[in-house]
C-alpha cells in the first residue's frame, strides 16, 4: 500500500513553566500550512516547529516572572548571571566594609535580598531588564 499524498501540515507547540508562586505561565502557538507541489511535508513541519519553538520561548523569556525566565536559561547564561550577582554582592560588601559599619548594620547587611543583588547584577551584566510583554513590538 502506498502512502497518501500529504497536502497540508498542522502543528501546535506549547510550553508551560512554573512561575515559582504556585502558578504557571503558558504560551501556545499553532500553525496550519498547505504543502506546495515542490515542498517536502517533513521539511515544512521541521521549519514550522522551529518557528513555533522560537516564538514560544521568546515570549516566555519576556515573562514578568523571574522563575519563568530562569527556566529558559542555558547553563552558560545561568553561570554568567550568577557570577554577575556574586560580583555585585562582593562589591557591595567591600564598600560597606570600607565605610565602617556598625555591628547592627553588618547584621542587616547579611539580609540583603537576592532580588536586590540580581537587579544590580542585571544592570552590571545585561543593561536593562528584559522587556515586559506590553513593551514587545
């Protein structure tokens, strides 16, 4: 028995990531394309899958939730971000030591939040924060 001729391809791609606060953020895209007479259905499907993946991941990388953005980081991006956070934290610690803080101020210094350090690192490492969805073109 011969395979039937494929004249159309339908593809859906979605990704759902935890926002770190008992919720999740989900993006889904669907494509429907007609296979031209000189096109290969498998190649068209691969092309659509690549476009869909890039679009979905791009939208999630612009999430307002830090946990969602971090879930999409490559190991190299994660390592660079953490190194920048550590550099920022160490620089702030050195400045505080030089200005002669009191014991109470030193104890307070131990509670500098990770968020503060990450914001400083983002300015040092990556410039502006990621655009929010409403800022996307």
